[in-house]
């Protein structure tokens, strides 16, 4: 049985986390939104043999979507509002490690910004990298809203 590592993150927004996982998975793991569970109440994680683990998480990628002989990966909300990642030692050796979490955190930042911009009605564009499987390049350009008033005497003259 593989031991779970509990890795602290600065991630706080569950919707942005799920969107970042879908985005990251679309490039590297071929996940889609239906492969990532999002719950209000934490759910048990399961090991590679289907054994129920004591670790629980609100956001779960089930083992069959992680890879052959993998364990579930989960993100559990902590008392301070951040999510803690539960990733097995075995799966960290298969690429779900600090580098993967770093990429996820970057995608999370973009998704969180997009959610906030959408809520404010602001526009943005982003590009994809055709050389890298059409994965997002994480270059987001925000359009500033037009000024509501014209300044005609800016220098006080």
C-alpha cells in the first residue's frame, strides 16, 4: 500500500481548481471535466487495489483516470480555506510531483483571474501553443475598459 503525501497549496477557489485540473489534464493526461469530481463534502480516496483510505477530499481524480496501478489524487479543503493535495508516493514518482503541482498552480492562477474578470464583465484573450499539443500558453491579455469620461483639460490649463 502506497503512503499518501499531504502537500500544502495556496489554492482556495474550488471552481478554479477544477478548471485548472481540466486544463492541465487536457494537455498532459487527457482528462476532461467528467473525470474530476467536485463535492461540497469530502469523499474518501481509494488506493490502487480499490481499498478505502482514510484521506478525504472535495476534489478527486479517481485512480482509473490517473494511470495504471495508480491511487486517487485528492484536494482537501483545510480550516484556513486552502486546499491540501493528497498524492501517493507512488504517483509522485510517476510525475504527479512538485513540478506538476507548480504547473497546476500556474493554471489555477489563470483560471482564478478569468473567473474574476468574467464576474466584472472584463474581456481577455489567450493563445494556445500548436507545437505543444494546442495546450494553453498561459499568456493572457486583458483588455482595459474604455474610459467613461473624456478628460479635456488634463494639465489644468
